[in-house]
C-alpha cells in the first residue's frame, strides 16, 4: 500500500483540563475523500488545525507528503481586499517586478468557473454574505494546489446545488491525486461522497468505517453515543398574523418588493442560494438596515428601527455569522447570553445589572442546549463553533419572543444539537411565535416550515404550502430556472 499523504499518530491536545483531542490516529491517502464527523466540541477543528500545522499538538506525530491546505470553519479573509486579491494573496502572479492584476483576476475567474463556486472577483470581501465568503475561502485553498486538502465544514452555508458542485470538484481533485479530509455534520454527504469516515467523540475515535458499508444511524450513534431527541407534534396553524411585510426592499435593490405574512405559530421558510437577498431580508427585519415598503407587527405599523428597539418589541434574530453579528468573542458565556437583553427588567435590579439573574440565564441556556463549556465565565472564543451557535440560539428563544428571524440556525451544529434546536423552534411555533427561517438546507426547511418562499435575484419567485413542497420544483426556482 502507498504511504498515506497525511499520517497522524497518537495526537493529543489539551487546553488546561480539557483533552480536546485524545490519542487520535488518522490516515488520509492520496485519491480518497475521508470524512471526519463528531458532535460539537468533539475535537474536529482542533485536529484539522494540528494536521495543517496551524496549531501545535501537546503530543503525537504528524507526517505529511507535500503541502497542505486548510479551509477553516471560521474564515480568515481580508475584508478590505477584493475577492481576487484574497484568493491569490501570497501567490500573486508577477509581471516583471509588479503584480499582474489582470492575470490574477483571470486566474480567479477561471477557477470559479471550473469549480462552480461563482463569485464576483471584484467584490469587496467584507460586503459578501457568508455563503459567498465561504466560496472565497475554498477558492483560496484550491488556488494553492495542495497535495492534502482539509476542509472544516465547507458546506455548512452552501446551498445543496453548491455543495454538490463542491463535492464534484473534490472528487476531481482526489482523482488527480489529492488527499482530502472533509469535516461535516451532514451525514447524507458522507454516504454520498466520502470513501471512508472517522468519527470522534470527546476527543477519541469511536468509529472508522468505509462509507459504502455504514449507515447514517451507525455514524449518528457513534457521534452522540445514543439516540436523537424526537420532534414535538405540530399544533394547528392559527389565522392570526404576527408579522406582515408589504413590498419591502432595500435601497440598493438587493431585496425588492417582498410581500409576505407570518402567522402566530407559523414557520415560514426562506429557500434560496445565499446572496439572493436573504441577508438583506434578515437585516431589514432585525432593524439593521433601512428599507422601503412597510412592516407591521401584530397589526401595528413598525417604525424603521434599530436592532435594540426590534428586540424590545419581541423580534429576535439568530445571526448568520455568529462571530461577526451574534457574539462578542472575548466576552464570557454569561455576558453573551445576556447580549441584547441587558436593559430588560428581568436582568436588572433598578438601575443596576443583576449579576445573579444574568448567571441564571446563562446556566439555563447551557443546561437546555447542552453547551460544552468549562464554565459560564469562559470566553466564548474558547468554545467550539457549534457550542457558540447554541448560545446564539438559546438567547433568541428566551423572554417569550413574538417573532424569531433565524438565519441558518443550525449552521455548524451537530445532528444531536440540531434536533434539539429544531424541537425548540417547533415548540416556540406551537406557543404562537412567528418564525422566519432562512436556511440553505432543504431537509431542514422541509422538516420545519409550514410554508416556503423562494428568493432568487432579490425577489420572491415562488411560494408554496407544506402540502405542496416539491424538491425538484423548489430547486428549479432556487436556480432561477423557473419563474
Ligand atoms: N483556544 C481554546 N482554548 C480552550 N479550549 C479550547 C480552545 N479551542 C478549542 N477548545 C476546546 O476543545 C474542544 C474541541 O474543540 P473543537 O473546536 O476542536 O471542536 P469541533 O469538533 O470542531 O466542534 P464543532 O463541531 O462545534 O466545530 C472543545 O471542548 C473546545 O471547547
Ligand atoms: Mg469545529
């Protein structure tokens, strides 16, 4: 047998008392797509960073044949630079002593076309929604032509068609001899696209299998060490309207003429490829952006607001980019759990902050969502991505919201925790909350939504009720093939 392109032996990584990675062996051979699965905090990102040489292991041995590229779970892109500049950064084509911008742009355009990861090479990265930023991050690593490519949850914010295109690209690379390790929570992708799968649980390997000879149930059990929570039954939808949007749009025209209503106790799913008006829609509802058209909450016209006043009237947002909009990374779990609720009477004693109430709130979220953290005083920067996400979700569900605007709420959450979030969202719905659910995962939309609207090119191109959900039809509207 040929030597693996990446060989990890007895890798251990400790953070204080936490054994994030605990004696892991892993091989990835040239020509294979190897999936790495495990629940939130299992040690996947830590292992990926150690494999890529970005993080030192506490002990263990690493052997690599050739160069390694790492697509990170939380991207490190230069926001003030353009897409093409980010992709070729450090590898810029030269003409004489100068950067050949034209050649660089052409190289990036060509790579985007070949891989199906379309993005405007001249866009400023800071202006991109997270799904497009993800494409840039992937393009940058592909551009370096590594012999081992590690991808940490690359499909979490991609639409199904984009994820398919990415896996097709990965397969082509693996045929050409690249060894690929891909971290994912989407077990259907593992079975459809991987050759082998390794599962971690609390830092240790709990399963090694050929993808062709295993099942999602086997992988799920190895991940969570038991059964998944069940979804609650859905109560009947009431006719009372919570939120009515009439012809809302943004000044820049990225969202246009969106008219829809959300009932009390209804989940309206928003399907579409990221970058088609979803983030604008969420920003408008959250009060983060000026808009045209009108919004009404429980029959009252909503004044153009800021996020604070929207929270005060019961509109809560689960941000798409948790690290940018949802959390203050250097702050503790307790402080983040109170974010947006600081001025609530429940969280104050007269003019003073009620520390005990804040800590109770943080403990409640930690318990309800099984947030893996050493303590509520720990900065959220030290939590794994999925555990950070659980705090954002738990916060939005507190204090009896009237409307929840959720943008990819289970992004990066493991299947056990995702099932828990789904159950909580359905409970909130059954209690009369109106929920706008933007998701790039059709399975999630089909599981949760009472109705669906499809956004394409900034407008609603299709709307349908749960009885009429049809995957190919919705896929065609998402891709702009139907109108
Ligand atoms: N810088 C750090 N300081 C302290 N603890 C850390 C740090 N980074 C990670 N950890 C801990 O190490 C463990 C593994 O984290 P890691 O990010 O590797 O998990 P993961 O499997 O990638 O999870 P997720 O699916 O949520 O992304 C977690 O318990 C986490 O809290
Ligand atoms: Mg991770």
